[in-house]
């Protein structure tokens, strides 16, 4: 029996040293077959148990199984190691040059002016405003007369118009939609709208285009004040151009508002210190605004003794130019695809 | 309006630098363009030419010894009029002139320590310079003090702000108006204007009559000044006119301009001896003729206001005088006209003839009190500076309203509108500064009230002088309070309105997003095109809309289609080697139909060059890519299965390729077109589509709903048939759909083949057909049966055979 036990432990030592010496999974498998296979050397000891004394059998059996387990677990460890090595080798083999050019998935882009319009719309819609539109081929009545600008009014000079007939013209201002909105509101209930759109004036130079875009805002309710206008414009300007900007109201004149104000915003380039963008003043004019003129309320069916309102308007071309750093307004209308392609980016 | 600081200081005592003044005015709503010295030149001194010799090496230069008091300078001068004994303006070494800096130097071997200047070199505009200054150096009077500042000596040490005034502030087109405005800003009094003059004893009304026969003249005043002497104006009048942008002429003409600048009231002076004892204001007769003082013959209309001598027109009221009655060098007796004409009428006439300082003042409205003031002021100045003898009395017509406007306003109203808290005392103070009278409980305020005196006062009445024609309602007064008190302290807040959901045009936004997703760039182009292009891509019964008065012929018509605009953009890009262009635009197109004008919302797209189809699949644009874009869009908008592409050659516009174009039909209604641009127009293959969005979106679609997916596997079968070449894929698909029945869920074309193995005039089309049922798996027999049926029907309808 002693001899048998020695033989078992010798076999075990031999097997373990072979496991250790194995350099790949195949060699390990050969070790397994040699010792643990059906015809393996350890297996054959079990097979020859019949020749042992009955009391010896469990002892020898136990020893053999002990040895088997130890060899087997060593083989498994080895296999795992080789599998890991194999995977690492494969991954290495599959390494690619990630600096090669990408495979393009091209998407189009929105025009910068429409990007601005969408941004303005989303902002005001989030404050409960409705976005309304009106015709571009407008009547003199809605473009001027219903906005307190009768025929022959000197302020019409501010907006030299493209007339089609004496009654029809290309609208010079989105304010035309103000009158339309008030007229269309049959219950004469409170109004909260913005109207973005194209406008046209006989004007063409480096900073003016005969076609341009504006957005107009109109709020009518009881007890609307200049403070409401200022607060609303603060939200507008800060969301569009920068959170820390300050506003300055400068008295001005528009026939459809009274009082009227031009709104300057502290220069977003230099922070108000003075630079070439703000012409060293620290302020940039961005909006025209005011309290809706009582005549305009009256002419469009609202009782000025009950209702007050504010209105504001701003040029979107300039806003787009400020926001995207565009220095020449003509770029907006040339539609060079190299220009357009740049606007496929989320502006965060 | 150019404001001369020296001029306005006659009426208000201000002492601020010109930039501050301009900024302070801006804060109350009066913007400016520039603010600077009248003459921008430094280091100037009055000198006397003591010696003047020809330069030894030049045929036109002189070498002068100029005494400037502290020393005698050697100066080389090229002016032809330089001579010994002349008093001159010397720019010293280091002087900065508008166009140059003076440096000591050697000119052709002769030392030169400065420059002798003409007024032009000091920055005087060419139109104000006299002949001497235009050709040589300025000649100062012989008693000019050597060593002193010549600009101050000439009285031209003035500063000017060029204001860009708003259309409502006609009152600021006068020095007096400016004085009131500055008085309010700096809390200063406005001094009275001197109107004092003598009168002789012949009354004008004994020999002269004024008659007004139109509603377009509310006041007409005339005065006569006799025995005037035409000559030069005093320097201060000339300088102030120049500072204000008006060229001095002679004392009489200058006075009429000077008084207009002071009071805002335009005047007209007639040579009284050319008149017939009467002036009539009336509307012109249609076709009436008049020679205006610029020498042109004008043909008038019933819309023009004219001045007549009772027989014929002698002037266009408020716009331009007549040639026959103008002031000349020989004029002895002057008739001063001071009147107000209707602004709208003046505006119309002046637009056709001449916009002038006078007409712009009439347009913006005038104060009739100033009409009187200007008349007296002109008489005074003619007496003083033209030795005139003022004839007694005024010939007048006056139905104007001279009274102040009384407006009642509550303190609460002011604060409610401005959204801030201004004390009652501060409100009163604004009106005091503006020189408006205020009535409290019917009693005129002396502006001595303290806040506690006003505790129970809710309303006041403000009496607004006629000079402020822009103020007529309480909102105007609120604006004045805001202007003068300042609104910088308003704390912004959001309107307190009930919460509600806002709304916007989801569909346009959706279309834009979809087109961008499909890989196209959005453009924005001009709607104004030329009349030739405007007709492109249109074939309907509407007319084009054109401008009455276009800026250029290139932009004289409103587009009827967006496509001409897109073609322009394509050309622009092609010229810049941008070969791959895939663009779209959503915008308006315009039309005229039976005298009615209208506009349509459209979407148009243009594609050419290479186009990326998904991942790394670049393909040259062809008709089918374009068609795919259109289908994607229509499917996205919910019109799947409701559209078709129709070939109707007579309905296609001439600008598309007749063999590669179709109309887009939805619900059997034509909504647009797609196809290749006609090769005559574009040689390269350029593809376009355009859809009338109003017409399309008018067709209702149901809500988007999920469609059940079959739990049972589907089966794919390929089928290739040979048919005549002229049979369209759509015709075949229609039959397949019909024959395949409800279990046929998808038909795809995967190959179209002509050539070897296929008879001439035939083509092979291969389809991949997908069959599935919602409730079970289809058996092979069922599918084979369907295929057989399809082949049979195709054979029957189109003579199709299975491709072997």
C-alpha cells in the first residue's frame, strides 16, 4: 500500500510539473489526457483497485481523487491563463489606426436666421406666448394706418417702402402683425404674442439689406407697465446674448408706442468697458420698444382706459450677426454652402 | 439738426463740454451723429508777413518772415496771394490740422517753421469758403491782433453737435427748442428773445392785403421793411449759419435763415416792389405754371399750395419761392412772410421738388406763437443789420390755435405705466423744468409744494405750451416724466398673467427638421427677383406682382416660385467651386389674381453634385434621389399611400426636362413638381422640387397611430418579369398589389435590366415581395399560389413573362 501511495504522489508531482511546463492550451489538454483521461495513468490506478485489499481501497481511492482534483484545478487555472493571453493577442491583432478619416454621415443645417427665430420662439413659448404670423405682402392699413401712422405722417420716412400699389406694399415691419392680432381677437382678451418674419425696406448698403428679419412682441392686459417690459426684455436679451448683460432704456419715438424707448444692452464683447463693437460707449442698441399707444389700442378695438400693453421689436439679422460673430450681413443671403454647413451644431 | 453751442448759449446758460451735452441729450431721447469743434485745428496764431521774397529755387514759392509776437518765423509759403503786410493764420510747428500735422523742416533748401493757412486747411467746408481761401491763404483784417488765437478772433471757436432727431420733435429744429430741452436737463431758465424794433407810421394794411383761400394755411403774417441795404452779415450771424450747415449769402437772406434757425419758423422774403399789393394763398390750378427761384419751370397740381399776387402764382408755399419776386442785390423793400402751411401737403410737394430746411419744419408741425415771434425777430434784425425801416402793423390771416393744451393726469397713472414709484413732488419738478404750467385744484402751482401738501392730491392739470406740438395726450406727459426724471431705476419684472401653454407652428418646424435630417442645407434668399426669372417654374393662371418703384431692375418683381432664388444660389456656389449643393427653402411666393394680391407658403429644394446617402454612401444626385426626398417628406407629413407622381406634359413648366419631371399629386390634387432643370437653363444635372405647402397641408391627416406588428414570420420571394420598355414600374406594381392580395405586405424593386439576354424594346424588372399574415404563418403553397396569380395577371394586363 505504501508503494501505491508513493506512486500516486509521484504521478501527481509529475503531472503538476508538466502542467507548469505547458506553453499552450493544447499541451494542457495532453496532460489531462495523459493523467486523467480514460486511459490516463491516475485513472489506471483506480482501475487496478480490484487487486487491493478491501480496507485499502478507500484509502487509495481517496488519494487518487485528491491528486485528480489538484491536477484538474491546476489545468483549469492554466487554461484560463492561456485563454486570457489568446484574447489579448487577438485584440492586439485587431487594433486599427483610429486617426484615419471618419466615415461621414452628413446631415443638413438650418439657416442661421431661422435658428435664431426658433430659439426666440422656444423662449417665448416657454413663457406662454403664442407665435403668430402675418402676410409679407401687406396693406397700408395694417402696416401703417392701424399703427397710428396715417398717410403723410413724417415718421413714414423712417421706413421707405416697396409699394405694389398705393394700398399694397411689402411690409416694412412685423408690427403689422400687432394690428392683425388685436383685430383678430374678437373677445378683446389679453394678448401675449411674438411675431417673427421677413420685412422689407428700400435700403441697401454694407449694414442694411433691403430684406431683413424682425421679431415683434406684444403683450396686452390690465396693469401692464414699463417694468413688465423691462423684465421681459431682460429675460430675452440675457437668454439670447448672455446672462450678465444689463439693459438701458433710452427715450425715443415710434408712432405706435408712447412712451417709446430704444433699448441698449451692455456690450457683450467688452463687458461695458468700451471697444470697437460698441464704438467705445459700452452699450449696443438692440431693440425698439414702448407702451402700446392708446390710439393703436383704440383703433384695434381695445379700450385704452382698461388695457395697457407693451410692444417691442428687434432685427434678427443683427442678432444673428452678434451671436455667431458674422461681420458682413451679405453672408446671410449669399447662402454659400461652406457658410451654411457651419450651422449644424448645437448651440449650448 | 446741427446745434451751435455758441448760438444756443444766447438763450440758455450752459457750461458743459460738448460730448457731455451730446450724451445728456441722448439720455433724454435725442441721439447725435457727431459732436466736435467747428474747426478742428490746434497751435494756431495770428501773424503778420514782415518780409516776402521769391524762393530762389522755385517759381511759385515765397520765403516769408512772419511776426507772431513772441518771435519772427521763417516760413515758406506757396499761396499766390501771400504778400508783405498781410495778417495771416500761422500753424506752428506741431499744429494738428484736420488733414495734416505741421512740422518744422527745410523746403528746397529754405528753413520753414510753420504754415500759413487758408480756412479750408482749418477744416472749413469748401462750400463756405470764399474765393480767396479757395485759391490761397486766408487774409485776416489788418487790425487783427498779432500773437492771438485766430479762431477765437474770427468768432469761430464754436462747437457743434449734429443731432439725429426723432420725427415727433419738430420743436427741436430751433435753437429756442433746444434751449428749452437743455434748460430741462440742466434745470436752467430760458432767456427771452429780443423782438424790439421801431415802426414808421405808414400802416401796411393801408396798402397791402392778405387773403387765404384754402384750409391748408392756418396762419399767414406779413410785415414790410423799407429801404434796406444789402450787404454782408455780421460775423456772428455768418459763423452761426455755417455752424448750422447753412451757407451765408447776404445780410437779408441770412436773416431769414438765422431767424428760422432761432425760432423754427421758416420765413420767406419777397422783393416788395415786385408785388401787387396783395397776397393770396390758395391751391394751385391743375397745370398751372411757375418759375421757381432755381430757374426751373414747374407744372403744378391741385395738391400744391401756392402763393399768388392775385393774378398768378409767385411761389410754392413752404417749398420754394418764385423767380420773379425773389430778393436781389437791387432789392430796396422787403415783405416778410411768416406762415404755417399744412405739413402733409408740403411733404408731398417737397418730395417732388426739393426737401429743404423749411419744408422739413412744416412737415413736422409749427407753433403759431413762433409765427408771430419770427416775424418780429426778422423785422428787428433787418432794422439792425440792413438799416431797414419797419412799416407799422402786420397784414394777417390767423385762424390758428395759439392756446396751450390742457391735459389732466393722475399721479397713480404715471407710476402705473412706468412701473416705478416717483413722488408727487418729483413729478411736479419735471414739469417745472420743462416750463409747463401745472394746475392743482384749478390753481396754478408755483412749484413750492412739499410732498405732504400733495398728500390728498390725486390729479393735476398740465398746461402744455404750443411749442410742444408732440404732446397731446396723458401718455405723452408720462413719457416726459420718464424722460426727464429718468427710468434707469425701474426694476424689471415679468407680467403677472395667468399661466398658459404657448403655441407655435409645429408643422413648418417639423418640415425644416426633416429636410435637415435628410441632409439638405436650409437657405434664405431674397424674394425680389427680376421680371424674367420671376416667371420661371410657373404655369398657372395668375399674374406676377411687381414693384411700383424698384431700386434696381434686378429686383423689380416678387417671386412666384422659390426656385429662381435657389437657382441663383446654385450659380453663386458653382462660381466658388462648391460642387455639391443640396439646399431647401421654406418661404413665400406671391401672385396676383383678378386684381387680388396673394401669397403662398412653399417649400422648394435644389440638389446637384454628390449627395451622401446615409453612411459613407456618396452618390451623384439623380431624379430618384430627389424623388426619395419628396417621398420621405410626404411620408413624414402623414401622406404615405396618398401621393403619386403624375406626368402631364402640358402642365409642366418649360424650365424642367420634359423626360425627367413629374407633377406631385396628393389625393389626386396637384401640389407641386419635381424634376431635372431643363438643360437649356442648366447644362449640369440639377434637380429641383417645389410644393405648395398651403395646398398640401390643407389636406387633413389623422393622428399618428401605432400599427400592429405580426408575431408570425414573413416570407420573401423574388420575382423578375420581362415587359415592354414603356410600361412603368408603377403600372406593374399596381397589378402586383392587386393580385397579391392582403398578405402581400411589401413590394420593392431591386433591379432594372436591359441588354444581353433581353429582347430589344423590353426590360426586366426584378421585385422582392414580402408576404405575411397577422394571425398565422403562411404556407409555401399559399405563397406559390399568390406568385402564380401575380404572374398570370401581369401577363394578361401587360404581356409580362417571367424572366428565365
